[in-house]
């Protein structure tokens, strides 16, 4: 088991591919989570994809 440092990873579901992350994102959106995005993890020990929140747009 790998313990990862850094906030990008902790508590987040990890996906091997963008497709899997996208699928997870769609599920979260269906549950009411808007403004979600998939992004490639920066963590070298992870190298996966995560679903995160988009920053608020400027109004
Ligand atoms: Zn990660």
C-alpha cells in the first residue's frame, strides 16, 4: 500500500483512465454535483485521474 503525500490525492477516488474518471464524474453530476471536472493527477506515485471541483467562474 502506498501512502501518498500531497493534497491532490488524499480522500479522492483514483481512476486509471480518463474514461473511468469521466464516468465517475457523470455519476456525481447525476447526484447533483455540478461544476466537476476530471484532471490528471500530478502526483508521480499516483499518475491517475481524479474528479475535482471547478473553480468558480468570475461574475
Ligand atoms: Zn492522485
